[in-house]
């Protein structure tokens, strides 16, 4: 067996093909590129049981990933985040089978480590010496840290009000870190100019083809953790949308292998009401979104006014009979508290947005009581310490506790 069954890159719009042995960014038509594999050949030599004895990282699926030589793998042990049953919250929402895929427990504390692991590994294989990217925080921190491990220089531009922890992670990695007084879209313009001026490898969302391959392992893991049975609904907090695109891609690929069957889960893109371009486009039955003016939300990771892969997100929703939902910041904070008090998990605001959307969709009966529902919590709550404001009584040294 080969380490990877990758074959080529393909443009989902014009169907042009490119080699995976050379550096590529977008297609000549301007579309993101997707990675293709020889599924017929892999189907003949691999079965789900072959995974049983493998390491509990995303690299257990290396045949379905684009890195062709194992010595190029850059890993911090990422992947195989737990799929946790949420019985108390499920009872509160009247959903019998509610699960949370908790990405806050993998390296760097968010799902971004998946894209960084595969993206940086492939960049190393391609001989990349320096990459640049705009970020809302977590992706930049992950890519900078994995880049440091790989010996690749990174240049990261993020909004000035990005979470302090992600700024610190990036700076400590040795990256060239810059803050911009604006949004991620403004950071993107600066990076685009730098890429052209200094001939850097552009690691912006979907401007290199391999980040999505790391993200798709969330879908592979969900299927494996459910015994190769697909859930009814998967909900994802959506900014750039790579995670949702990746999960959709993974489940379709598993179906090509014959490892899963039946209808794909209904995919739900969850956004903030303060930045909801995908929701607006879905409601209007459009294939692409429009730039969202004056976006603002406490869920910093999904504050993306316009995603380059928006058409792929919308395709995933339409193809699975899913939907797109916007929730208020106030709802997020309420569900963040509910998850902590009922299930003992401190999740990120983006993850809390997903649970707010689940409650809304259950009340509307779009999600039904007996369905299996998977929520993606994309990061650890501790990475956003300023999200929660609490007043705690301060005791004097000679004080004693009173029963309340």
C-alpha cells in the first residue's frame, strides 16, 4: 500500500486539474482547488477494521490525506477529539441523541490545528520556506506553531482586537506578527500584497488546497466514532467555512469507499446575527454571498464578512437539505453557560453559537426529538477569557463561608 492515494488537484468550477507535486494556490479561474484521490484503488486494499491498531491522531487516515511521504508529517498529536454525549443538555432541549465533538482538546486548543498539521506538512513536502496568512487569531497561532516545528518561517496578520492568547501564541512561535486596525478582510488585503511583493506561499483560507484536508478529518472521525453510521444532523460554526466544506467532503469520500451508506447528514452553517453572509445567501437561495458590512460579534472566529469558499459552503447545505442559522451574541453567552452548568464543558463562543442554533431549530421542529445530532465545538473556552464577565465576592482573611 502507498502512504497516500492522492492523485491531483481539481477546480470545482472549471474542472481544471493540477499536480500535487508543485505549489499551487487558486485555480486560474479564481476558484479554490480541491484534492482528489484514487478511491477505486484504495477501496481494494483498505477496510475500516484496518484503523483499529493505528495511532489516535488524524494521521490514522494517511491514505486519504495529501502528504505522500511519512517523513514530511509535522504532528503535535492532533486529532481524535472525543465525541461526547450531552444527556443533560439533550433532555433540556428534548433531543435524545445529542453529541458534542470537542475540538478544544486538541493542540493549540482549537480545530485549527487540524488544518495546520496537514497544510504545513504538505508545505514542507513542497519545499515552502515561508508562508503568509491573515487570521482572526486561532488559525494564525496554529500555523505559526506548526510552522516553527517544521522549520518554516511564517508571517501572520490579524485584527488588533484578536484574542490576546492567540496573539501571544503567534508571537512566541517566532512568527512575523502584525496587527491591523480592522477586520480579517483588511488583514487579507495586506497579506495579498505581501504575497505578490515577496513571493510568499499564501496560506490564506482556501488559497492553498490542503488546509481543508486536515479539517475533513473531523468528518472521518465522527463517522468512525459512531460506528460508521452517519448522524442525522451536523452543525458547524461558520466563518470561512472550511470545516463544514471538509466534513461534507469527508462523508462523500467515505461513501465512495463504501464505508458509510444512506443519506448524508443535514449540514447546518451557524453564524452570528452580527455577521451572517451565508445565512442571508441561503435564505435568498443564492450560490454565493455578499460582503457583510460592519460585522460585529463576540464569536471572533466567525467574524468573516465574505468567505472565498462561500459557494462550497452553500453547495454543502443545499446538497444535504441543510440550512443556515444566525443567532444573537446574547443567545451564545446563555448557551455557553448552559453547557458549562449542565455538562461541565467550558466551550468557545463559536461552539456556544452552535448550541443556541440547536435549541432554536428544535423549537421549530426542524430538528426532531429522535434524531442523532452532532454539534461541533471548535475551541476551548479558556482561549477567550474576556468573553465571560462575573462578579465574585471577595472574602477577608478572617471571614467564614455562609450557606446560600
